[in-house]
């Protein structure tokens, strides 16, 4: 008989994330984080250095998002204005009711409102903590202190309510083939 851990391993591998490449310590941490996500109903914030497999893992864990909700995939280079109330009204959507996959938080350009730098992603996360009904899977190269420096202590503090943290360890798995 398969254990829940074996079923999770199988789901992850079937969706293209190699636990063998991730390594034993990462695998142990991934399985523990998934158990916490399922128990708490929170989202998952996957952090780590570039090339450690954060995006690939988030895509493999997409099944953690409950069915029946719209999910949005926002990757590197997404326009932070997507998070504005005006944009949501324009598309007739409500990101606060959606399950989201936010890829590479911290790589987006800041906003600019009448010459004042804004951080729409950080502002969105603050509002999502209060109004969100879905679940967020997110990836970032930022650590907690980096998050606080970029988005402010208020946003960084709210991460604790929104996410179970998972830090992927290791070196860049990407290689040059010349």
C-alpha cells in the first residue's frame, strides 16, 4: 500500500520535477511543506537561488490549487498593473477570488504613480491577505529580509499568514552546452 508521501512524490515526478535532482534534503523539505499547505490551507512560497527549480516545482505542484477556481500564471516580466483595481475591473475579473501562480516575485519592475515609485505586487499581497479566498503558489529569489527591504515590513509580515515557506537549496541546475 502506498503512503501519502509516496503519492505526493509520484504526482511531483509525473509533472516534470525530478526529486532525484532536487536531492534528499530538498525532497524532505518539499514533502513537509506540502503537508503543511494541505493542513493549513495557506499558499506556498518557494524561495531559493536562481536555477534551483522553483518555477518547475511550482508548476508540478499546481494540483495543490483546489479545482473550480480560475488560476492565473504570472511570470517574469509581467506588468505590475495587472494587480490594480482598474485592471481587474477592465477584465471583469477578481484576482482576490482566484487561485494564483505568481512566478519570480521581486523580478517585476516597480510601478510609477505620478512620479512616485509603487510596488503593486506588494500592495496586492497585503490586500489578498485580507480579501483573498483562493490560494497562491509563488516563487522568488528573495529571502525574508530582501522581501522586507523591497516591499516593506508590512508586506513581509503578511507573508506569514499567506504562505508556508519552502527554501530550495543547491546550485544552479542550468548548464551551458556549447
